[in-house]
């Protein structure tokens, strides 16, 4: 089986989101998570990309929806 390249799509999508307004919202993070999950497995490359994306979110950007989505991502990649 060929290695999934979904992590590249995830990276590209995150760049688009951050460059749009400089921030990432919960909906955008959810769409990126959906890319990782579409084949039923979140692989190591996708985990690395998700962790990198989350590390770029600034504390003042985290509202209740983002906090909930970040928890969901954390639970799915643990």
C-alpha cells in the first residue's frame, strides 16, 4: 500500500488558512482534521502536521470552540 500524502494537503490547507487572516479557527482546524481522517487512519505524518499546526495557534486566539476542537484533535492523535 502506498503511503498517504494527505499530510501535504493538510499542510497546504493550513498555510491557506493562516495566510488568509493570520489565524486559524475551529472550523478550519476541523476541516484539516477531516483530511487526516478521510482514509480512516491518522498516520505519523498527519500527526506531525496537526501538532505543528496547533503549535502555531496563539493563546489569545483560543476561544471555546477552538479549545474544544483542540481537545478533539489531541484525543484522536493520542
